[in-house]
């Protein structure tokens, strides 16, 4: 099929590259010339595991081309995927990029007599496609959605760091459509995927995306609240509690006498909070919208409240050893919001670094991918170490904030040898407390009696 992808940010580029590698002819459009140049030269403008190789292939085989000219991109397109940004601004999502794109597409539709399905892939609040987008498209084209052109909403469920696999081997494809013709056309995009395809109306598709992210965020905040409660009671380790909970067969079923550990279980673990470009923004956006509709979203509001304070729990643990942080040398391990990505958006490390700096500590950071550019997203400045041992060296305490596998090499011997005082705060509960001496290891969701 001929597919145009408008917006080559994270979602647009991954979708475009994956669809091209499935054999479709994809044209990616972006307003930014430098991004288009990079794509043309097979250089991914963002870091994502496996993307570079796939991009090289599809560009070489002429299955994917990039342009700044939206008119050219839509010339033969059967499906147009809109994947422009929908940032959260103030108290609602900012739809200005969607508006701009819909207006441009509307003008192209006006001059074209071909049928194409305009499909929203960006995350948008329920009702956006069947009111806002539809109205703009109809007004600027003078045509009618569902008659002259198709309209669909096809949310993405891509995890950063796993986006290629999530796209190529999806759990489900949700297609919200204004009519059957729009649905059938978008369905063809996924013809070669072995996956359940769900047909819904436009606003249900939008709601599925928000509900999925809200559920995962809720599980994390729930686990963090339980963890904080365990720590407050004392003598209960949330890891042991969650292990016991996970063994419920409804959470980890036994199939052919083998225990299955679903990926979902990692969200039912305590830590220093969620971040990234999706959970915080999406949950806040659905809360704001639901409130405007008069719905009670007190539980989701609490999910955000818990998450706002969760990163500070590592500081509470640190203060058990050092009530005053002034002039202490503290190392933070992990700056990205999660492993396998260079993304620092809403990373708990930002809050922790800012608080440590504010309290007068000298902070050094290390992350396998994020480097000195981290200083651009915090209020003050931290120093940067090139490897784990340099980070640990001569510190009064170290704090793990991202669950990078690389950090698993840290052990008692290493911290005894290198640190001023061997104190480790595990904000991800990724190390085994039994491998450390009492008084050296502190973790979220645990305090000894
Ligand atoms: C998420 C959804 O998983 C994806 O389906 C959706 O399309 C976009 O949002 P992403 O933000 O990339 O994807 O990351 P995810 O791996 O889900 O993690 C989100 C946040 O939760 C991160 O801050 C991560 O550290 C945190 N998290 C994740 C936990 O605290 N515990 C976990 O077990 C998993």
C-alpha cells in the first residue's frame, strides 16, 4: 500500500520504518529539513534499538522516502498516518500541530479526487478525531468525512527501547473508524501482521490508548504506595510482598506445569516512580479532560500525586545516613527515565538531581547512554563520570535511579574498596539486599526494624 506518515518524531518514524519493512511504500513528511536529511541518509534522528539497521534497509530498497513536501507525500497515498506531537500544556493537551496538519491535509483533499483515509496515530483525547479533526478536515476541504474521504484513529502502543518489536509483533491493533470503508482500508495496512484487529468507533480507540497507559501507571503508583507503607511499618520488604502477590495464578498463570511470568508483573513492583513521554502526560491529560466532562477521576489524580513525590523517597533513605547533605559527594546511577533509551523526559533523576543540588550536595551522574546533556534538563549542574567505577569512586553515597542491567555488577566489595563510605540507595530494587552488609544497602519499600 502507499502510506504517508506526517510527523517523523518517535512514533511516526518507527511506524514508517516498520511499515516500509513490511513491504509498504512509505513517504515520511516532516517540516524540519534537518530531520528529513538525516532520514534520507539513513541516520535515525532518535535512538531506538534496531531502528538504524531497519532504516538503512528500507531507504536502500526505496521503500521509504522522506520529504518536507506534504503535497508530494499525499499524491498517491491510500492511508495518511498523522503522528505529530500532542504535548501536555498547562491543563490540556496542545492540539496545535494536529490542527495545522489537518488544515494542510484538508487543502490537499480539496484539490484531489482520490479517496484516502486520514488516520490519527498521535495520542489524542477522546472526541478529538470525531469532532475537532473531522471539522477542520471538512471545513478546509469542503468535503465530507465518511463520503469523500475516510477517517480513522489508530493508536500506537510502543514502548521506548522496544518500539520496533512492539510494532512488528503487536499485542493488538486498534482501529477506530468513522465507517466500514475507512476501517477496511486501514486494516489492509496490517494485513501481513498476525494480530487481533479491533474495530471501534473513533472515540473508543482514543480511550483505549489512555486507559492502557492509565492502568499501567496506576499499577506503578499502587505498588509504590504499598512499598512506602512497608517501609513505614518497618521489617517488611516490598519485594518479598510483591513476589508473594505475583504468584497468584491470575497474575502468573501455570501452563503445562510451567509458571508464566507476564511482562505486566514488572509494573507491580515498587520503585522511584514513572516518567517518560507517555505516562505522566497521558494520565494528566485524561484527568484534565475527564474533570471538564464532570467525571470523578480522584483515583487517577492520586496516581499522579504519588508519582510526584516518589523520587524524593530515595532522599529520605539517604537522610537516614546523612541528615545534612551539604558538601557530600553523591553519585547518581541512571539518568534516563528507563533503561535502553536516551530519553530523560520526566525522568525521576531530574527531581533527585535538583533536590540534591538544592540541599548543597556535589552530584556526579553516570548513565550508559545519557551523557552531559542531562545538565540541560536540570536546574543546576552535575559532573559526569564515564564509567560505573569512576562514578562510585570517593562518594559518600550512590543512588540507583534507572534499572540498567549494567548496574548489576555493583557489589559490597566494590563499594567498600572505592567509596568514602559504602552506602547504596537502590531506587529500583534491582540489587539483592542480601548481597550487602546491614547499614550499606537501602532500598525503596524497605526499612529494617
Ligand atoms: C508506555 C507504554 O508501555 C506503551 O504501551 C505506550 O504506548 C507508551 O507508554 P514507555 O513510556 O516507553 O511506554 O515505557 P514503559 O516501559 O511502559 O515505562 C514507563 C515508565 O514506567 C518508566 O518510567 C518506567 O521506568 C516505569 N516503569 C516501567 C516502572 O516503574 N516499573 C515497571 O515495571 C515498568
